[in-house]
C-alpha cells in the first residue's frame, strides 16, 4: 500500500505506510510514480475540490499499467441549484 496525497497536506499516516506527496495535475509524474512503485490498483477518494484531476489520474494509471482503478465517481457533497 502507498498513499498519494497533496504536497500541502498536513495529514498524518502510520509510519509503516509509504506516503508520496503528489501534484495531481501532473499526469506524467503520477504515471512515473505508479510505474516505479509497481502500483497494481488505485482507490481514489478525491474530494470535490480535486475532481478536475480525476480523468488525468485515470489516464496516468492506465499508462502505468495499473490493473484496477476504483474511483469516487458515484456522487459529491456539492449541491448545484
């Protein structure tokens, strides 16, 4: 397991889990990290503020040979009237 988080994130995670500070807008860098780390599956829990990056993350995963991409595409906490 590897956690990918925003560079400005102050979240903390267990010490035994690798954490990558990633620019979600940099599709090529994500692809390289996925490939380098041998990522087999991605579980994306991007919030509403990062939804614009979802397609690029899917593309990066595909190009890196990731076999499964499970996204949070079933809804949002934003209500538009």
